[in-house]
C-alpha cells in the first residue's frame, strides 16, 4: 500500500507564495498527497504554511496560531521538500518560519559586521598602485582662456589594505567658482572589475580617450579634459602590451 507524505495532516496556508504556488495549487498538491486542506484555522489543523512576510507582519492566521499554540508554522520549503522526497520531513531548523527569519537576520548581521570591519573609509583604503608602482590618482584638466576658466577632475581607484581585497572608484570635480563636487563611481566594497571599469569609463568620458591609449599622441578635442602622464621617468602604469592588468599593488594613503 502506497503511503503518501502528507497522510494524516491537515494543512492551511497564509501569504503569497508566487503565481505558480497559489493556495488552490497547494490545496490540490496536499489532497493528491494524502493530506487535507483547511481554508481557516481550527484545532484539527496540524501545519500552517506561512511566508516570512506574513509572519513578520503578524497576519490574522499567524496571530491566531501564535495565540492558540496548537499549530506548527512552517515554510513553503518544508511543504515542497516533503513532496519531493516522498515522505514527511520533520518541521525543525529553517523549516520553521520563526527560525528561518532569525537565521536570516543573523547571517545579515554577520555580513554587515564583516563588511564594516573590512571597509572603513580613511584608515582601511588607499590609492591603488599597480606592478609598476603607478598610483591610480590622476588629474584631468580643461582650460578655457577666452572665459578665463579652469576645471579639473581628480580620478581615483582605491583598494583596501587588508585581504580579501575590495575596491572603490571616486571622482571629484574642482573649479575656482564652486566647492568640490564628489561622486562615487564604484562604492567601497566593489570587486576589481567593477571598480576598474568605472575608473576607465570615467577617464574615457572626460578625455575622449581609451585608458589603454592614454600615452599615445592625439589631437586635442575642444570639450575634452587633458591627462598629463608622469614625467622624469616616473611610472606611467601598466599597458596591455606589457601584460594583463591584475589586482594588487603597494601602499599610498588617501
């Protein structure tokens, strides 16, 4: 004789589980697998399937269940996993909605603490330097002699002192007539690709030149900002013909 996984159970549900998991669908699956479906709570109900949102907001069924303390309040995962495995799973651990919410909150707090410990502005970040010791802290200038106007951008790519490495890209606009305007191109905590792409995209946007072509002679465009590479034999940064650009670098504070 086939034993169905939900035999002997009376199940109710509260919350939105998605378009393919309507209450009508859950009712059908329950009855096809030996259980009974209840549209409201009564003492005979054994399990209440509940979303985290309904549990947090204390929806009417949740309030009633918590007050009567007669029902096991479980996640949709408990229901689905029981059906998939072909037997009733014990409602414990993260199959209990209250435990699942508590564990999710703990994980979020731990991640926040790790990020806060690793990513602290000022004492944890420095200007990134590549293998040539070139500092990714550059100035882009535009001068209009007719209007007696001078503008500049300071473009920085930064990295953490500690590992794992995190990165950030920052842009600051300066002019004599107004206070500095700071922009975050890639926030602290970004990976290398995100921060480096933000840096090079900003460079191209302001200078009309690709980052990899910054050392080549070019005709100056009227609206473009100008980048002047380091002189006197100073490091000019990694170039594609040398080797692939990788994360790393030395130390310089900002």
